[in-house]
C-alpha cells in the first residue's frame, strides 16, 4: 500500500488530495494498519455528518476512487 494523489483530475478527495492505494498483496495486512496509514498519509476527510471518510484506490481499478466510512472499510478489508 502507498499514498498517491487522486487519479481523477479535479477531484481532491481530502484536504491533501491524497488517496491510499491498496495492492493485492495488502490483503494480508490487517485493517488497523491500513486505517493508520490512510490517516498518516492524509487520505481521509470528514463528511457533513462528522464521519471520517477514507479515500481508497484499489490497484486492480486504478482510475476509481472509493470513499469508505471506518466501518465499511473494515468490512471490505476483511472480505479481501
């Protein structure tokens, strides 16, 4: 996994414009490590309800930015 700028032009998903790219082998990484890395990289924002949003790009879909709440990201990582 690594941080990168959003692959979608004119789409700053977070204040820093960063997304976390998750590669296939990252499925062995636990959810807490992925969440911590997203926070460290600035690949999060807060929505209108005050929920933390994680901006994720899966390497298998390099032009698609996904927005996850904490719970939905944890559930997705468990299914990987």
